[in-house]
C-alpha cells in the first residue's frame, strides 16, 4: 500500500497545529466556537428556567461556619492570583470571581468547571461575540433571552446576567443528559458527541483546581 496519502495527512495535521500555535489563543477560541441549538422547551421547563433567571439576588454568599467563610476567602485569593494575567485590575477581578462563584454554586456547579468553560468560550472577554452570535463570558446565544429572559439580548453582556444564564443553561443540559458532564458540555457548545470541546473545558478546569483546603464548601452559597 502507498503510504504517501497518510504521510500527507499527517503533514497537514502538523501544519494546522503549528499554525494554531503561531496564531495563539484567539485561534484556539475560534476552533472551539460552537452554537447552542435552539430546542423546543415544554412549559414546565420553560417556567423553571425563567424563574431561575428572573431572581436577581446580588452575589453575596452567606456561611453557616467561619471555616467556610475563611475557605471562600482563600479560594478568592488563589483564583485572583491565577486570573491576574487576564484581568489586571484587582476590583474587576474580585467582582468577577465573587459573581462566578455565587452563580456556579446557585446552579450546583463546580466554580472551577465554570472558570474552565469561560476560559475556552471567551478567554474571559466580557464583550466577546462568536461567529454564531453567542455573547459574553459564557457565550450565550441570543435566543435564550427570548425563551427564558426578558427578550433583550443586549443584557447578555451584563456580567451577572451572562454568568447566570450560562450556569442555568449548563445545569439544564446536565439534567437533560442525566448528569453526564461530557455530553452536557457538548450540548452547551452545539457539538454533542464530539470530544474536542468537552476535552478542552475539562482540561482548562484542571488549571483552576486548587487544594481541597482552600475550596469552599459546596453548601456555602446563599439560596437565591
């Protein structure tokens, strides 16, 4: 058998990888860009999702134990150090992390998972817009504003609104997939069943994981 086609294919893959390396993170984000599929929602699901979005409680957690409060503060410090190269202004960093932690816990999601998703989806750019029209930190498609929001897609650029939509949507997909995170991430990206996006998010999550001793208890978030 002639091995030249296989060799040519390997060379093409190597050239593509080299090009992505030279182009940097922007090219990687483009490669990961997807499109959440608009699917019909039964009334009970639409009502539940709308209620989850509508509650606009501020991101102020409360803790039953001082140990949980201290763990939360250690988490903020550790994540702030990691995020500093991407968000240089301290107050902006803290507000983002406080909000992300609050909305993650509110949706029963691991904050480090959401950080990994934001890293892959938008590179922590508040006003990112994908080629498919997805918006903001978690790249939420505008149709969600019509389905479960107030119909104004411009609000998806608001930090807490975007993080809340994204977390609620990912939780919805997890329930659709009966807890299968791999498939839920694929559905979030509009690439269900393909490995590239889930692997990218789960790989990014590892960069945000910290020692258990500085991870706040999962029950520490106040209920909104």
